[in-house]
């Protein structure tokens, strides 16, 4: 896990970025690959797995519940226990900073006859878990959580699973791939059909991978354009060989860096371009970004491409609220692109950003104001006046960006530092290890 000692770093102006790079494996797919391999009977092999702290927390938790997970060279091998085969962990499961680990594993254990306590770091312990607790409780799980002063259910929490659980039909009240996936994972060990109604499309890695492992899962669209996902429980999953593509959420930082640093021309190889994950690239293209997908192909059921990016003069736009679910993790770095664009960029529909690893709207607004960026913070978004490509001022002397233990805040302002007059200090680089190990070195490679 990350050291408790903060590591301040200053990111300085850069010349043109150039070269070919690869980013770490997709975080969402990595979590799911480990979990579903654990539920298969037999040996699965995974290459390209993200070895960030979030994914390693998932691996450790699965080991504690009976899976044998090993790594040799760049291949991860998972000896699965089968659906229904999880064992009682001896100790609490430490999720670190990973909301994905916590929510997906809560779903996993909810339909098993075991009792599991989940803990996390200071940041994760502030994040609300009620939206997962509600549907899992309706399936029969008994979940006791710490209640905050404003009546939010947070970690640490204890899940007393039930077997057999009750099949559920559930309409998602908010767009959330984590809630959807938690219910599907609970449904795997639940007799009958678990059905989810999804009014707004979210990333569909769980559905794709479940199908690949042999689960009986059907996806339809109703007359109101809602997705209806039906999973038949008591599944028997078959072991798989999985190649994890590069994470588009990680590639996003390098894409924006190349767009805003004059003279840049880079290629990011082997990146997942699942349509439920490429909203940022669509928005940046609408702003005038020169972003091209080359060598398109399909790997393990997921679309993959090399992304070619050149420096571009960006223009501010009104970002449609409906696109938020396909790029919710990428809005912090979009705000940096908006700060360098010509004119005004307006965002809305981003309530979800206030309950991420930090209140990302507030943290980004504070940092951008230190850089002299004019903006308006609303309850559900930011309106940003761009510099028209001019170097950011750097704001107050010796100003330091507060990352609030949030990896995406840290990386977003690291990229901003490349287009400041004299550099930008952030208070702690260690959170980047949760999702993008080697971030600093890869950025330095492009700048060298």
C-alpha cells in the first residue's frame, strides 16, 4: 500500500511531447478479471493486469476468501473456487482507497453464507455506500455500516451474506457501473433470474466478461431505450485466458498533455476503446483535438486501438450532461484541457464527482483558481474560461495543489504543470500508485 508519508512533487514546463508509449492495464477490467476468475472452476490466466494498489487490494481480498492467485513474469494465474465456493476470511478486508474493490466485493459476498468486514483508508471511509447497500439488502444480505453525522452509510461495514439469496429486479436510480456490477456478482450465486434496468448506459465490462466466462446473461433494450440485463443465477463459470487492454482513463492524461503542450505528437498503444469509456475522446474531438484511433482490433471481446494525438488549438464547448456516465472519471483532466481552450467550457450533471475519492468538483475548482483560471463552481459542474492556449500563471507564489488523497486530482494537476510559467507543486504524488504506477516516469519519457 501507499506510504503514509506524502511526497510533494513539482511538475515543470515541458517542451514538445513525443514517442510511443503504453499505459497500464484497464482498472475496471482488471478488477473484474480477478473476481470472475475466482468464481470459475479451474485455472485462468491474465496478462496486462493493472498492478496498481486498487487492483492489488482486490487480489488480496480474494486470496483471503480462498482463491489461489499467483504471478510469474507478466502472467497472473488464478485458481478459482467456483460460484458459491468462497470461504470465511479470517480478518477484515482492507480495501485501501478502492471504491471499486469495496462495492464489487460487497456484491460478491452478499449471496454467500459468510460474514465479511470491509475497511478502507481515510478517503474511502468517507465515501457513501448506501447505493450498494440498498439493493444487496433487498436480496437478503444483512449489512451494518458506520453512520456519519449527515446520515450516510460508510465504511467500515460488515456484510452478512445469505445463501440462497433472493433474486432481484432493480431499476438503477443513478447511473453506476459499480452498483450494477455488485448486483450482478450477487446474482451469480442466487437461484432464478436477477434483472437490472439501466436507464442510462454505463460501462459494460461486467456484462461482456460474464458472457465470456459462460454465464447466462441477456441484454435487451425496451421501448423507453432502457437496457434490461437479465442474469440466470447458480452459474458455472469456465476459466479463461484474458488480455487486459490499456486503460483509457489512464491514457486520458497523456492525451490531454499532448493536446495542450505545443508541438507534441504521441502514440499510445493498445488502449481499450469500449464505446462506454470513450466519452472524453469524443468531447476533446468536438473541442478541436486531433485524436485518431489506429489499428482497431478486438481483444478478448473488447475493442482496442492505438491512439495518435497531436497538439491542437482547443475551443470551449457546452458538454452534454448525458455523456457524463461514459467519462465520469475523466472530468478532472477535461477541466485542465478546458483551462487551455479558447472560450468557455460548460459542464453539468456531475453530482457524482462530489462523492468520488474526494469532492472532485471542489478540489479541481480550488486548484484551477490557484492557477489563475476564471471559473464558476455549480452544484453539478464547472464553467471554465479558457486561456486560449496561453501559459497558465501559476497563481499565488509557492502555491501547492491539495490532492486530497485523490489519484486523478494529482495526475490532472501534474499535467497542468507542463503548461505553467514556472512549474506547479502538488502536495502528494503517492495516490497515483492506486491506478497508474509509473505515471511520473512515463510522463518524463514523453518529455525527454
